[in-house]
């Protein structure tokens, strides 16, 4: 009986320990999940400082962080000043005017360096992904989601088009007309793919098509010049080959 009791106690202790370990593993998994939400959203907000987005979108992102912070705090997160961070986030949410008009699209300015451009475009894509995630969780009305996503989509289009234009201009300066033509064709294709073209798309597309026509003319002129130069060179070689040879 004593042995049986000891075995039974051992089984109970082992089961309790396994259950405790499982709860701890679940806690760590959930805590890690909340930290990922906080980190990704904060990174997107940091990138958004260079992107002309609406105050409503900033509010949506800050509101996304707050529940994750509170849950992490309840789960025993050891972050320094967690309560203070939560209070700061709540204060930021109260200070945001969601009815404020978004920045005009003309305020868009492409960063100078290629690395900064890549980060800029990635920031827009991340914001769109987070916005979509909030919508799927039923935290956004359809009209709000569509309006904000459309603004981000427009910014992403401008960033892509202006990047291609910049590369095309650099190629022209280096007399790489073939590369310049490819860049402009891609930019025109991106603009032409838009279902509801507005003034920016129409004007920019016309400008790029005109620039592309000039490049085509220059390429044809260059090709004609190269062909003529090659024919002249070949003619000179033939003349030299069949020229009258002097006898010495």
C-alpha cells in the first residue's frame, strides 16, 4: 500500500508539473505573440514618420498596440515602465484628431538614397498589411478600411513610379538609353494598370510617353549612325583588301 501510494503521488506530482510547464509554455508563446504585434506596429509607425499618412491611420496603429501592451503586462512581462508606456499610449490616442484631413498627395517626396527608398516602400506595404489585419479582426468599418488602404495604395504607386523615373533619368545621363526605355515602360505600365486614372496618373503617363518617344527617336538615330559607321568600316576593309598591290 505504501509503495502504491508513493507511485500514485509521483504520478500526480508529475502530471501537475507537466500541466504547469504547459501553462508556462502557452504563456510564453502568447507573450511572444503580443511582443511581435507591438514591435511590428511600432516599426511601422516609425517608418510612417516619413510617409504622408492620415491621423486616422496613426490612431488605428496606436490602438492596435494598446491591447497588446495591456495583455503583455497582465501576463507578467518584465519590460521596464510598462504601466507608464501604456499610459503614454492612451494619452497619444486621446490627442489624435481622427477627423483631421490627410496630407495632400503633392506633399509626397521620394527619399534620396536607394536604401531609404526601399525602407519607404516597405513601410507602406507593412502599413497596408497591418491595416488589413485590423479589418479582418472586425476592428474597422469597411469604408474606413477602403479609404485608408486607397491612400496607401496611391502612395505606393507614386513611390514605385517616381523610383522608376529616377532610374530612367540616371540611365539617360549615362547614355544607357535601352535601360532608360525599360524603366519608363515599366512606369507607364504601372500607371496604365490603374482602373480609375486621375489627374496625376493621366498627366504623368502623358509626360512619360512623350519622354519615351524621344528616347525611341534617339535610339533609332544612334542605331542608324552605328550601322553607317559599321558599313563604312567594312567598306574600308574591303577597299584595303582588294586595293592594287605595288610590286617591289
